């Protein structure tokens, strides 16, 4: 079932340049959807390094288990030659059949890419609990391998192929100098519901032509995920399939980065973080049924960890989110969310802002409270809720969206 494009979607998609060593193709395999692409196949040049972070769900998908095993088995090299992503079926909670489906997918992809199965990375998204018929990849991936190319328009096609309830493809790109060499980073993500990442997001794939060894990539990605995807929530539910992978082809020609203290690395890390943050925010902007993009800022907490838990308590509160949806400047719901977080807080030190309008201070409504000004903030498409606990130096920032009737409709019809 298709849904109207989110009003928070970008006015236009960014133009992503080719990445040397990366070729993409999409196809219709009939996994679940009719008359739309549902498979992405990426071919990577020899020598491509990989790193990844994944869901901490205790019920991970078979694809997550597969990727973890590939990265763990080859800590030093982590060479990747192909990526297969399907939408429509998460291949999660599918037991032995799920593991067999992943193994067969890897074999089919390896034959198409001319590599070994352990050089294939796999991700799946969609309905949980239904077996994935991997035989549908037979012939499809070989055809993709023959058609795969580096052209710029392939990136938007790729992002569309991995969508489920998403209403728009999510893409970002950055260019920077790594020492004396210009390098490019491209990224895509999918996700609109079941979003409360724990080490990654629903699905996201990042590609760069920089030469960076796998252990360094892993460190950069883990840190970047913590500042981006792990700061976004739509509905408080962590997916079984959360996967964030990065691939470095090394085709830009820079001397390889082999250590985390390489003086060239900060510029790359900053660009990667910026790209991941953009992708994470796009996920919140496409939250199922979303009409408002919400930033929750917490400061003055006992420490950063405490601030983070309070921020998520606010961002995940159905009462806060429905107040935003109703454009109701109901700061009492924010007070509730702070109080229930179980973190250090003192009522009489608390201050709350909607945008630039302070609505509460020192445990009571602000003496200068202006209902009209606060309501004007809530009518904006982008709303910032700021809380100062007045206790310490802890800060956190979380992105979310409002909760509308459309969220219930989308998820009530999800398997229809």
C-alpha cells in the first residue's frame, strides 16, 4: 500500500556522484510487492573494505546474523565484493529456513559477482515471521550483475528499491579532501516505522572511494552511529533488522588510512558524521504519518547519559507526540516525560521552552507565558522542545516526529 509523500520530505533529491569501485542495479523479484523494484544488488571492486553496526535486539534477523559473522570472521581484511538488499520480507524469526535462505542468497550473489559467499553482505526489510523464498534471486542477481553501473541516477533507484512504508528515498553525499586527495562519501537509508535504533537504523548503506582499513572504518562508524542514528526515534520500537554498513573501495588513490590517529582522518570523520546525521533526520522526517519534525534538546542534566534517557523519554512519549500533532503547547506533558524517566531531576529547577518561548520555569508556568506565542511555535512544521534541568553539564539531542492517526492506519494495514 502506497502512502502520500511526507510533507517533511526534501523539495528535491540530492544528485549523488559516482563512487569509483561501486556499481548498482535494481530489479523486481516479486518478494512481496507487485510492479515495483524490491531488490538492490551492489557490486564492489576487489579490495573494498567493510564495517558495520547492527541491532541489539535479542531477536535479530538471519541477515543480521550473517553480516555479523562475516565481519567477525575477517577482522583484519573484511573484504566485500557484493551487497544484496531486499524489501518486503525481513527474514526475521524464520528459524533454520531463514538461515538457509541467507546462505542460498549469498551463493547466488557470489556466482553473479564472481566472488566467494563470505564476501557478500545481505540485508532484508519488511514483514517479520514469514519465510523468504531465496530462489526468487536466481537469475535476478545475474541479470543485475550484467546491468550494474556507476551512473548517478542509480542511487535514487537503489534507495527506492529498499523502501517499505517509506514515502521518499533517503540519500546524502559529501565531498572532502583526505590529505591531498579528494574523496566522496555517498549514503542511503530506509526507515519510517519501527524506529528506535540501538547501534544502527533500519537499513543504511554508505560507500566511499577513500582507502581506509576496516578497523578504522569500524571505529568511525560506531562513533558516527551513536551521534546520528542512535539519536532518532519514531515510535520507540527497535527493529530486528537494524543494519548500518560502510564500504570503502580505496579507488580514490589516497595512501591508505591504517590508524585511528592519522592526522588526515578528522576531516573524513566530520563529513561522515554529518552525512549520517542527515540520513537519520530524513528517517524521522518520514516517520509513518508524520506531519512535524521534532528536535528534543536536554541540558543541565546530571551527565550526558542521564540527559539522553530524559530526551528519549520525551521523544517517545505518545502524549508529547500527540500534543505536537495537535499543535497544543501542552508543556505539562513534557514535565510528565521528564519525571517518569527515572533520572535525577528537581521540579523547582526545571525550565521548558517550545522554540524560543519559555513556557515553564522553577517548577511552575513562566510568569511571562504567552499562549499565542507558544501556539505559533507548535504550528510550525519543525518544532524544538528544550528542557534545562539545572543540575549539571549533561546534554543530549534527539530527533523524532509527531504521532498522528495515519500512524495507526499505516500499521493497522501493514500486512494487508
